[in-house]
C-alpha cells in the first residue's frame, strides 16, 4: 500500500452484508460500442467490480440474465435506446449521466446512460464509487451533470521536469522519452482525473517556455493528448507572450501587429493539426516579469483577444490570468488586479475566461474572497485554486483544503443582492455565462503516491469534485475520499474525518491566525519569516503585510488606509470596514489594531494571537493522537508515512509559533499569556536559521 492506487483501490469490500448484496445484484457487464472511451469505461467497470466483489464479473454481449450493468449511449447501445429516456438524458447535457435501477426485456439491470461516451465513463466511475462507499444500489435513480464546463488542472511543470512549487518529485511528463514511450502513469493519471470529472490539463508552467510550442515538442504533446483522450481529458498549454520573437523570428510580439496575429493563427493551426481537440491557452502576462501586452502599451484584453482569435476557429479557449501586480510597489498589492481588470469588463472575446485566484494576494493559508468575483458581470471569471500547498506546509503538512475552498465558494459577493455567491459567479449562473471553468494548480509529481503526502491526494480529489459541483460540502467529499482511500469502517472514517476537517484551521492558526498573511520565509515560503524586510520589492516582504509596530499589528485596508474594502459591494464593504463586524478570521487583513484591542473572546489581541498559535500546535498534537489510535486499522505502510509526516508538522508548527510570537513580542512588549508554551530558542536563532534565504542577517 504505497498510495499509488489513489482512491481507485478496488480491494474486496469487507462489509460482509453489502458484499453479499452486491454479488447477488451484479451478474455481468454489458457495454455496447467500441469507442476508446466506452472501452475505457468497460475496462474500469471490469477491474473495479472484479476487485470490489472479489470474483470475476463477466463481460457479456447479450442480456441473458438479470443483474447486468448496462452502460452506453442511445447511439452505441440498443438496450439503452430501448429505455426511452431521451427527455431525462437531455437534461444532463454533454457530459452528464444517469444511473438507473430499471428493467430491460423483463430483466433487472442497472443502466449507466449518457449522451456521450465520456458521460458513460463518468457514470461508471460514479457507480463504482457507490460500491466503494458501500451505498445501497438496489433502487438507483441518479442524475448528475457538471456545473462548470472546463475543470482543469494547471501543472506548473517546466520542460526540464522541475515543478514550480511542486513537492511531490518531478514532472510526470517525460519529454525525453516522448513521443515514443507512453508510461502507464499517463493512463493512470487520466483515469484518476476522469474518476472525478476533471476534463482538462494544462501541461506547462504559467511562467512559460516558448519551446513547448515548437514542432519538436508539439509531437510530444500530441502523444500525451492521444493517451489522455479516451478519458475525456483535453490538453492545454501555456502560451508565452513573447513566443513570436523567441521561436518565430519576429521583431515584436505586439498584439495589434498583423504579423504577430498571423503568427499565432498559424501556430494555432499547427497545434490543431496535431491535436484536433486541443483545449487552448493559459496565459500569465505582465506579471512577475512575464512578458505581456503592456510591453507594447496594450491592454490585457488586446492581448487575450489576439490569442482568442487564433484558437476560435478551432473552438479553443483562452484562460487569461488576473494574477498581476506591478513592479512599482503601490500602496496595496491587494487592489491591483481589480484596478486593472474591472475596466476591461465586456472587452474580451467570447472564448476568453479571466482566471482569478481565490484571494487578492496569493494563495495564503486564508484570504477573503477576491473582490473581482461579481465585479465583472460581462466576463466569465474562472476560479484558480492552488491544490499544491505552497503556503500551507508544502509536501509534509496535513492540510485538507476543501473547507477553505468551500469558504470562498460560499462567500456572498452581493453583486446582485443577497445570494450572489462566488460559486454562482464561477459556474456562470449569476450572469448567465455558458462558458465556465475552475482551475486547480496541481500537486502531482513522480512520487510513488503522486502527491508527496498521502493526504495531498484528498486535495486533488476534492478539487475535482468541487469543480464538478461547487455546492458539495467539504465534509461529504472527505467522507467519500476516506472510504475509498482508507477504510469503510465507521470508527476509522470518523477519526480521519475529524483530523481532515480541523486541519486547515490548525495550519491557519500556527501560521497566520486572525487575518495575518504573507509572513513566511523569503522565496521558499515554507517556514516563518515575519521579520523579512528590505527587499528590492516592498510587496515581497513580510513587514509590508503585517505592519507591526508598538501600537499594534495588521494592514489597514479601510478608508483610513489603502481603502481596498471599497472594491467590495456595499454590505461586504461595510462589514470589512468595521473591525467589530469583520469576521475575526479576517481581522488583521483589513485592520491595524492595538495590541490590547478586545477581541470576541474578551481577550486582548496580543493574548488571542498567542493562544491561536498555541491552539494550532495543540490541534496537530490532537491529530497525532487520533492517528496513533488508528494503528492496525489502516495499513502499516501508509500508517508510518503519515505518522512521520505528522511529527514533522508538529515540529514546524512549534517553529512557526515560537519564531512568530518572539518577533511580534518585540513590538507588543507583553508577556505570553498563560497556556502558551515558552519558546526554547531565541528570536535570533530563528532569524539565522535560514541565512541562505535571508541575506544580510
Ligand atoms: C506564486 C508563486 C509563483 C507563481 C505565482 C503565479 O510563488 O511561483 O509563479 O504565484 O501564480 O504563488 O503566477
């Protein structure tokens, strides 16, 4: 049990009663049609059912006995056609499916029906999930379809196979052996994605390399696209804005230059000649040194539209990122994306989505929702979540991220009055956009268990499930994942679920409680670094964000400060403007408050801060106790792995607590309250810990 099989383990079920029912109910698999996708569905059903039932479930061509799993589309399968379910099928659209307990020719069957082969595949995975989570399958009437159209992983993978902010080994894409060698990993990767409805993958880093757009690489990309296609997974690439210069020999990359426009059109045609269903481009432009339209005094819309025009004839899309901030450190980096993009609302082509990170700074352990959500009604905005834990303990901390994503998706923007949630902006329902998408920055690499931490798998899983349906609860997703990945036993499920559901809050508490943000180590972003200052960019330092002084701590984003609150709709603006009304979790995000400001608990801000750091550490220790009690109830290999990582997490949590509190104490000049463990090292020690990244100290 090294974790390779992810949540698709298919071991024989140990719930004896259910197993008996399933064995009785399922007699064979009947998938008519021979498209690669239908064959993939058939193969998965066969593998899954054989494993889960612990017996060979035969593939059949005719319906001779009751108990068949009949899967197909009305075109591929006369049996599905005979069900006359066209009306119901119409409702589930292109990728949706139905799972029905019904009868055909007087025989009881379970029908997995869809309009397309990929819908059948998704339905097959759903059916297997029902068994994996030991649900009753005797009276099924399930209908499911995705709420967002494009559900996309963003790999920040470089062509040399390093992964930016990757903590699970190297890139899966073995460019050297491609196009000839198709690693089984590619297939298993595609299967895993299909099982949760992910239908797109951007293969390359947003900090892009134009080389991937050359013929030499495109044939390798084609090989991957061919391997993924049966699983409904489209490939996308990042487009480096200056590619026409770097690989095209042009003198400019100005988006209004006809030669440049033609170059991209030709490049798009070339790509589509290799990969007819190529998804399109993801672009990071004019951000952190990446080239972009601003180099030519053009707008983001002009840049995006040029690429959009190039891929439009082939039905491609452009995902243009809003993660921008200028080099001249402004009064507040949090305001910049809104300031730059809001005026461009309505100026983008129909096949452009603007990809917005969940918060306005940068994937912090917790951020209030990005004010752009709801602010650009004429433009489809897509969500960018970060699955890889750049700021949340990277490869070694257990942090189940779905509660954080849920918090953002459920947040009310009030853009069109109460109930205008971020989820409704993202799925297009608020402003009637048919184009909709969600992206997740992947946490996947060559590590045997794919994600470095065994529990990192849960974040990949949860991202896919939320992209399919942003209204699912993080709790139900956790429960599914635990049952499929570890065990169906109630005591195990509830113990692991508690760990997972408390884990994100624990990380926030020992890193950045009460709305603190961006106070981590310089550049690597792993440990604490609240003292980071005097860099060439102010907005890359910690002091810029926490603004601690003898009077207090926090970033004033109200009228008396940067007034970033004005970017939110009135009731939200009001709430965030007033420290009494601001949810405590965002307090220091919006306010600079005195050390003895009274918080909800009646304590002073200083005491509360210190106790939150302690509580983060305590929760990790609680997780350790819970995990230890599971010894013998989960397999020894994964048990040991997680146990060791929890030890690292405890050590790191103490490190964060001690280093950060000692630093803030130099301003607050107050003792640590009762209940907070005394640091055993000095601030000086912590500041010198990482001299490589803290030059000059
Ligand atoms: C930041 C990362 C950086 C990425 C950037 C981005 O530190 O490596 O390139 O985001 O999203 O979080 O473009």
